[in-house]
């Protein structure tokens, strides 16, 4: 029988000023902790030792990992940017996402990263959407002061916590569908497919379906862009 089913504290690690969140990078086995008060990220190894301190932007408030490209994204609330760290803990890119970002999450369903905006004023009500090349490709309108965000792998939806809605807080549910197919492989017969796109609107109905679609046959090797029947 386990003496302590809940575990116990085995180490206390000193980082820098005002740490807020943490994330694990399975690619290099390291833990990353953004320090809001010192504009830095503390890197911790498997032995619970601080092995690096990385300079970030102004007031790093949140952090997330993208398993597709192996990068860690630091949300800098004061500078309106995301610092992108590679596996060697080097800042390889700084992405402007707009004023007061608060949190970020990676969506494995469509390969995009979502950063909430509205952190210090509560006046902004949207989310910046980044692709794998760290480019902002879309903005999604949500509620007042979108603070945190999470991904539900069961229904493929994103849940955004809007902290300052009048009277009561709200949660915006964002339908995030699979990107359109880039081509079709098959036996040579005509194939009927449904092509889906990312949507900034709340999507109801059956999870995983919606967006644009084609009900016409697409030949082997033909892309959805070649289908003149593709509608929105």
C-alpha cells in the first residue's frame, strides 16, 4: 500500500521573480517556467536543476509547447509578442500578436497555435492564430478579457475563459476543423470527400464537421483548389 498516495515535495527549485506557469518539452525533456517579474524563462532539467535562463519579452505570462515543430512559445504580455524557443533554448523568432496577450495553446487537430489577447485592460476581445511558420493568419473574436485557453481533444474544440463579462464570466467555444486536403490518393476511381476549414465562429452540431465542403467527385490526384464546386 502506498504511504502517500498524493506524493510529497522532494525538491524546491529557486527560479526568478514572479513565476506564473510552466510547460514540459518532451523533445528535450526540459521544464520551462516564465518569470513575469524578471522578463525571463527558467529552464529546468530532469534532475530538477536550473540549467539555463533565457531572456524573453516584457512580462512573460504563459508558455506552451508545439510538438509539431518542437518549439516552445512564451507569451509576453507587456510587449505583445511571442518568443519562440528551439530545442537548444535559443530565441529563434519573435512574433507580434497584438496588445496584451495572456495565454496560448497548441491545437493538434489543425496544427495551429492560439494566443488570447486582452490581458491588462479587458478591452480587447480576440485571439491571434499562428501557423507552423509562426505567422499570424487569423483573428477570432471572443468575449471580454479572454484570459486562459485550452484544447479538448475529444470534440476538437477550443475553450476560452472570458474573465470580465458583465454580470458573470463566460467561456467561448471555438470550432477548429481539420484544414482542407492538399490532394487525394486512391485507386483511380472518383472519390467524394468533405473539405473542412478552420472557423473563427462558434460551431455547433456534430463535432469535427462543418466549414466548406464539396459534394462533387474529385479525381485521383486532384486538389480541393481544383474543384470548382467547393463552396463556403
